């Protein structure tokens, strides 16, 4: 019999991870199964104990448990510990070990879809929530030198930068300053929920001053092309949506669980088809 994997969250019914991982298991002829588990916050400690007791081999963690699960695990990897959030748990020698593949998944997608060497890019991150933190820390960890942040609540961006345990130097900008200085950046990363279905005409920032050739990534993939991506394209920017980050965070978890590399294009296609789209990048 194969191994058992899953994802815990609240809500969980919408998760595309079961579709993606079960297809990857089948395509590699692995007899494993991946289930969505609806776990409310009050049941999280029991659910984690249950995962361990039942011999579940690994699981993903999604909203609202990514932060609160930390003290419930046996070990936390250093990057996940720095970020303060776990999205992937792996059973290692009968211990549950927490990892964070969100930021690393973002970087792998970006390197695949745009360019391999990011070190000298001038990066602006829009937003300072949990997703921005995973991406910021992972970019710093990856050696990117210039990463500025703008956020509606600038104090949150200051806090994010100051709490980074890796050496980093970043400017925190007001949204208006960021809009004015947009031409200085070569890579823009949109991490807020603005522009997501159903509010598809909203955009967090004006891209009036963007330079042609700048790359813009939105971590949203529903819709595939958010308003900021549409407007940036019209200004001569290249763009990526958030599907790549979702696929690669899953692929990294899959590799940790099985030691095998899943077929990325197959994963992208199955998720994109489910979302009703026909163009994936
Ligand atoms: P996540 O974990 O998905 O990143 P989060 O921690 O709630 O979610 O962060 C959401 C981000 O979107 C934050 O940067 C938030 O800005 P604030 O820190 O000012 O709250 C941003 N955001 C959400 N709704 C927004 C809105 N209507 N206008 C501007 N920024 C918004």
C-alpha cells in the first residue's frame, strides 16, 4: 500500500493541491494518495498529533494554520523558522519537520519563467503580509541585493525588513513614492490580494512610470491576468502570474516527500485546465 499525504486548512474544499499531487503520483506510478483535511483552529493540535499517530508521511499546511502550527511540530527548518510560517511538513525518522516552500517555489518559478540569475535585479515588493515575508526572506537568502517594499501600512513593511535574520538593506516606500519611482526597478512583485476574483478591475499601484522591459509578477492566479499585469504589459513589461509559485511550492514538497521530481508542465496544465484557462504563463 502507498503512503498517505494531505493538506490541512480552513476552508479547504477549494484547494487544488489534491488534484495536482494525486495526478503527479499517478503519472509516476506511485501508489500514494493525497487528501484535503478540513481542520479548524481549535482542532489543530489534535490534528497534528493524529497525523503523527496515523503515520501520515507528509502534508501541506494552508490558511489559517501556517504560523500556529510551528510549536506543534518536532523540528522546523531554518528558513521556515526565520519566516515564521510552515506550508510543508515531512515525516523524517518519525519526527514531523516543518518547511516553507512558498518563497523558494516563487524563486524557482521566476528563474524558470524569467531569468536564472536574480542577484543584480532591482526588486520592489508590493505588500507586507505573510506571502511577502516568505518571498522577501527567500530572495535575501538567494543573494538578491536590492529589495525595496511598499505597503498600504508602511509600519508592517518596516517590521518585515527589521525582523529578517539574514543581512539585508531595504527601503520602505509609501505607495505614492513607489508609484513615482517605479522606473528604478527591474522586477516588481505584487503580493497583496488586490485584483483577485471578484475584484478584477482593482490594482494596488499605478504602473504609469514603469520602464519597458521590467518584469512584473503577480502571485494571484485567479484571474490569470490581473489588472496590474494587463496595464504593465501595455507599458512594455513582461509578466508572470502566480500559477508558477503555486506549482513549484507543491513540486518542492513532492520532492521532499517522494525523492522524485514531478512533471512541472503536467502539474501546470492540470491546474490551469481546472481553473478554466488555456494560457498558463
Ligand atoms: P497574505 O498572508 O496572503 O500575504 P495578509 O498577511 O493578510 O495576507 O497580507 C495582505 C497584504 O495585502 C498586506 O500587504 C495588506 O496591506 P496592509 O498591511 O496595509 O493590510 C495588503 N492589502 C490587503 N487589502 C488591501 C487593500 N484593500 N488595499 C491595500 N492593501 C491591501
